[in-house]
């Protein structure tokens, strides 16, 4: 299965300013591996309300909001 990750313009700018591009990519890869069935511990939560359809992935102080299409 092939995956493509797209970032918003604001997210890309934030990641580059804080030098966390690699960390974000690795956490998203871990989430995708978990979806595939690998035994990986990832702190993911489905969001509710206005953010329904999105997920929140937490790694320390970093929060990644994303959706899966």
C-alpha cells in the first residue's frame, strides 16, 4: 500500500521553523504502521465536534492534527 502525506502551508512553515520535520514524519509513519497492524504504541485520539473526521497524534509537547483519506 502506498501512502502520501500532504502538509498545509502553515504546518510546513511551522515544522521548518522549529526543525521538527523529521519527528513529525516519523510519528505519522508510526501511525500508518499501526493501521497496517504492527504492534506500535502511538498516542492517537479521534477528535469530536467541529474536528470530527480528524485525529490528534501526541508525542511529548508536540500535537499533530491530521485526517486520513
